[in-house]
């Protein structure tokens, strides 16, 4: 199989973890006789240095020519956010890509590896049955895309944020979530605030309508505040979670903390045609950039999801996931996941362990 991949390494630790991820993809290509062509493009601060903008048209054109986008991370130091290079960098990069390619579905898996269970902030009994959650977050509606206004009325400052959803936006991601639930445990939990919000009332109505087409999936509804609580006190009850944009943003970050490190969490953004952008959930971590100590797992797992969802290469994806689990079980730890007394390995050192297993 031949596939073309747009590689947007970005800033901070992005380039170094991307380099190690491409080592893993090259090993897969060699072992399974595939051919992956990488088209590198600039994004974020790296793009600003060349184009004076964070997501130039040249990058969009490269992405259009590709079968999938493998994204690193963008953004600079907190102390430099006022500088043009970094001001609005993340929003200008990510939101422009989402808007241009109409990415409306974000999928974030949350999995606790048995060998890393001690890293979880939850007590052992809370995760003893394992945590394996898939969170579907809608990306094109809600408060992020409505009207935002600040004004003065009768001498007081007033602010308004508008949340908008139409039924087609809700139905699109609902179908994707139900289809995934069919392939898993047959359980889907839909999140809303239907006791207060009109958008949530519509959300629940449409999800119920879509749910009738998937009789083998058990659908339940949960209010967002209760969902946040349940993710902490009983996370093992969840399999597939479906959420609007704002609630999904918050809940997916909360759930990402359960494994103990953002360096373990990948994600996908998909459009209606199935074209995907794959990226780790963590940030650019400029404070450790270039030190060869960053955790590459989330970036590698993002590439693994690309193999599975965009290229239908399930055996290859399974092989990488197995190698990661074996490397962890053998004691491989980058600094962020190394416990007291454990010797941390470098970024490339951990990938060496993955490749040893794959060989």
C-alpha cells in the first residue's frame, strides 16, 4: 500500500517526537511492505518564521494532497505569548485547519495501561476493572462558533456568547459515535445540559432519533455536571461518550488526566468524508524542547490511529500498540511517567525499545 502523509511537526517538542514517530512508521512500512511518503509542512510558530502567519496556504495545499495529516504541537513559552509569533498561535493553527477541512468529529481514547496504573490520580480500586473510554466531541458548533460580544449597557460591562447547533451537525457525530459503540461494548452515553439549555434539548432529541437506527446500542443520557463527577468516582462504567463541543472539550481534558500523563493520549479529528487529522492531546512543552526527554507515546498512538482509521491497516496498528505495551511492561519510562527510583529513558531510547519488540 502507498499512502501520502502530511507531516506538520510544529513547535516545541513537536519535531522531536514526530521524528521518532516516523521511525516507527518506517519500521511498519518495511515489515508489512508498505510505502509511506511524507510531505512536510510548517504550522504554528515554525510557519510564522517563514510566512508571517501560523497556518499558511502552502500548508493547506500540502494537506490537500495527502491521505491524512499527522500533526505535532504548536505554541511557545507562556512568557512570550504577547509576541506576534506566538499570539493566537494555537487558535490560528488548529481552528483554521478545522474550518478549512470541515473537521466536525474529534475522537479521543482514554486508556490506562496496567503497567502504568500507579500513575493514575485515582485510587487503585477505582480503576481495578480497567479504563477504556472513547470520547466523541463535536467540533463545528456550540459556543466556539456563535456570536461573541462585549459591550457597555447602562454604565456596566456586559458580555454575550452565543451557542448554536443545527440538527445535521448533531446527527453527523451521533452516527459516528453509535457506529463505534456497535464495534465496542454496545453502550453509549450522551452528555448534555437539557434541563437548562435549548441547544441541549435539541441535542438530546436528535441523539434519540439517531439512536433508533442502532437498536443494538444501549443509549443513556447524562447531564454534564454528573458526567464529570462519574468520570472520577466510577470511570469504568463508561465506554463511548458523545458530547457537544464545549462539554466535550472539558470532559476530554478531565478524562485525559486519568492515565496520569497527557503524553499518553492521542486524538483524531475527522470530516464527513473520513479525511483525518491525527495529533497528541498534550501541548508543545517548550520548556523541555530539544532535551530528548519528551514522551513520544501520544504522537506514536496518533499515527497508530491514522493507520487504523484512515488506512484500514489494523494489523499494523495492533503491532505498534502491542510493542508500546511490551516496552512499558519491560520498564521503559520517559521522565514524565517514571516513578521514584525508576531510571528514565530518552525519547529516542523509548522508541528503540518499541522497535526492538517490533523486530
